[in-house]
């Protein structure tokens, strides 16, 4: 009787996941497979849909991997991500330390959190065009500010310098994400058992010692999680480089997604090459995702181990 | 607390002052671009050319609005309506069906449950952009470009939201209540709609905000799918402001930018507390 009852209810498990599965098959799996297939074909030209498989199947992949603009795009994506991520994590950690330390009660924390996080919620496209206006040449708020305070004598053309273009894109990325990272890290710190901090306090640890020897090791998983999700987000950078200077000057802010867009929806509409580039990116992202998976597994495993050890210890005591 | 808090050594005054200076500096850094944008939206081209950086609003807001309207390409109202339709539609789909899928994962024991959950996890990290070429080709073949449905319906399968909803549901949904409703002869689907949904409301609200904002801000897919000007969303409208016709209309460009994020400002200042709490909740989902 009991068994029959669970059987009849298990039906609803399948029934209720049907919408997800159907949408998943149509809007995720099919496009992924379709993209993969297009990567092996000659599909190109505006509004083309018919294609033939290439006699040399990996030709598009080879073309993409050896193309200097794709390599530049990949290098730019990584470089811009690193320039943005290092200060992002440093300042996020610094604010986390300050906002969670019992030694300094900073007033207005709620206000600071709200303000630091705000750029994250604003449309990236708008932010990109806004920064282009802010750093325009010759008249722009930034040039006005810099000349007013005598930092530079005459307006600087931020748009033709490759270095400044990269730095500004990285800065926008930093500016949009440090608040988010900070809030994630603060919630991570609040999740640490307060007894650990009490013990450190009683043992006379300095703030720096507590932070580096206790807080950071306890945040290890969250730090890794933040790093890898930020990395995947960084690998997909599109809105800002595209609308800030459209990949320029001289491909200095060309990212892989801007490259894919330009291949497929501009110029000669090389859908096949763009598809091959997408698949290469998918592989890179999948490798990162697997890294996250392993991380979770390790964490869960260590939890189980700890529990087992704890139980064993308890058993010893009772025996 | 086992120890006396008053014994905790406080940082010295100069250090504390330094902390405040850094915090205030970053607060200004976060706000300044928006302040400059809003102030410049009220100034005319001549004023911006003379001093692009100013805190003093001027009186040209309406004339800037006229310039913006006269160019016939930038339609904030149309963009607002289009974005609103797409974002609301996809948010409703994402929130309702993610909760339903999470309920299927939590409340029932079924054979493929583990495999299904692994699938959800596997696609947690895959961004839609990498599938865009196949997606575009598929939609082009079935004549669904310039239609909002390809931007709304995919939200039914939102792996990250299913994951979040499941994590939230496990501790907060007492299965005994579901069981007693069953005893009372309630149908499973009615149990979900009338008992589970009200219990999940807080999680649905926070996830709804994020889903809405993410959809509102999306540029890549709408840009490749929507080629008809009447269908442009707000972020696509923004890219029009870069065009040559606005090159010398500084004030109007700032006003256009302001209009595209005005709804987000309103949402953020009304709900910032919940949004911050929601971000923090998302971070500890591990």
C-alpha cells in the first residue's frame, strides 16, 4: 500500500519538471548543438540558412584559433579581466574586513553598501555610453576636471590611446562589480562561526592576524566561487567593450564576444566562424565550470569527513 | 557572547578617519558619474562645452527633451514599453516555472531526480551568449526574429534560479502541510499554487527583482534578434545615442542616458534594502 502511494506521487515529479525540460531542450540544448554543427559547415552570408559540411571538418576552428584578431580578442579579454579583478577583490576584501571587524564600527555601513552596489544594477550599455561621454575628447567632464586642477595641461584623447582604452574598460568593469563582490564576501564572513573569532580575540590576535589567518581561510570556498563566476562573466564581456569604443582603438578593447558578434552579424556574416569561436569559448567556460564543481565536491567531502571524525571522537569519549 | 565586548581594542582615531575617507571616496566614485549625467542632462551644448563638469543644474531639460524627440530615432517611451514587456514576461516565466521545477525536485521522490538535478547544475554556468549563433539561426528559420517570445520563453528554463529556489525550499517548506492538504483531498497542482507559492513569496520576490533587472539590461540577444526599430529595447536605444546625429547634442545625449536608467534608479531606491539582502543570500547558496 505504502509503496503504491509513493509511486503515484512520483508521477508529479516528472509532470512538474516537464515545462523546464521542454524549454531547456528547445532553447538551450538545441541551439548549443546547432551552433556546434554550424561550426563544421560553410554557413555564411546575410540571411543564409542552408549549409554544407566542410570536407575538412575542423577548418573553421583552425581558422579561428590561428586568426590574429581572435587571439588578440582572447588576450584582451583575459588582460582586461585581470586588471579589473585584482583591485576588485582587494578592495572588496578591504571593505569586508572593515565592515565586519568588531574593532571599528563604521557608521553608515548600510548607506555605503547601497551606494557601492548601485553601479552593478545599472544597464551596462548605458554605463558604457556614459563613460564614453565622460572621457570624450576634447570636451568631457574628465578632461574638464583634469585641466581645471592642472593635472594635465591640455585635454587628453583617451579614445586613441590603446592603454587608456583598456584601462577604462577594466575600470568600468571594476566599478560595476566591486560592490557585488564585497556584499558576497561580507555575507560569507557573517556565515563563519563567531566562536572562532571570539577564540582569536581571547588569544590576543591582532586584526591583521585574525583577517589573514582566520577570515581568509574560512572564506576560501566563497573566494574561489567568486573568482570563477567572475571569470565566466569576464569571458563573456560584451556590452561595455562593444558600446564604449566598439573594440577599438586598433582592436585594443576587442573581446571574444565582440569578435563573435562582428564575425556573425557584421561584415561578411561568417556564421560558421562565429559558431566555431563560440564553441571554443564554451569549452573554456566548461573547464571553468568543472573547476567550480570539483570545488563544491571537495567542500562537501571535507564536511562529511569532519562529521565522521566528529562522530568517531564522540564514540571514543562515550566508550 | 562569552567575552566582554567593551574589552575589544578599538582602532585609533586617525585609522578610523582614514577608513571613513576611503569609504567616502568610493561612495563618491560610485555616484559621481550618475550625478554628472543627471546634471548635464539639464544643460545645453554650449554650457557643456564650456564646463563639462558641473554640479549646478541648468534649465534646458525640456529643450534637450525636444532635441531628443526631434531626431526620430531615439524613442524612450517605445523602448520602455518593449523592455517592460520582455522583462515582465521573462520574469514571470522564470519565477513561476523555477519554483515549480524546484518543487518537483524537493517534494517528490522520482527515479531521474538526481540525474535531472545534475543537469540543472551542469548548465548553471553556461551563458546564453555562447549558443547565440544556433539560437539566431533557429529563430530566423521559423520567422521569430523581431518577436518578443524568443526573449521571454527561454526564461522557463533558468537553471540558476531553480538551484536557488531548491536551496531556499528545502529548509522552509514543511512537507507535513503538503501531506495534510493531500489528506484533505487537495489536488497536487492546487497544493502548489495555493500553498507552496504563498510560502515561497519572499524568495520569488528577490529572485524576481534580479531576473527583471538582468532581462532589462540584456543587450546581446535582443541586438541580434530585434532588427525592426519599433521593437528596440532600452539597451538597444542606448546604442543609438552613439550615432552621428547626436554628436554635438551633448545635453540631449546625457538626457537620453538618464531616461534609459531612470526606471532602474526608481526600483533601486525603493527596494535597495531587499536587493542587498538578496545578493547576500545568493552568495551563501554554496
